[in-house]
C-alpha cells in the first residue's frame, strides 16, 4: 500500500481521528476515539472488472 493512501474513518467506530501507528509495518493506524489499532492491506485487483446492467432498467 502506498504511503499516500489513508483511511478516512475508523472501521470500528467511524470516527475520523486517526493517526499512523508506530507499531507494525506500513498500513497500521490507531483510532484515538475507540483506542483500537488496525492495519490496511491491498490484496489485488479483481479479474471480473466492471459489469454492465443488461436488465434494461436504469436504476429508477
């Protein structure tokens, strides 16, 4: 994961007060609101790509 990529909110409590964690390797973050630490990891690209809506409905 790139150092520029950052989460916008905590996946546990939804708060936005996040800081990079000094523990762990790349992608580790700490939430000041719920006192949890979590790690982000990019797994890869999906092979199926985008799929078109062939039902004839346009979402209305």
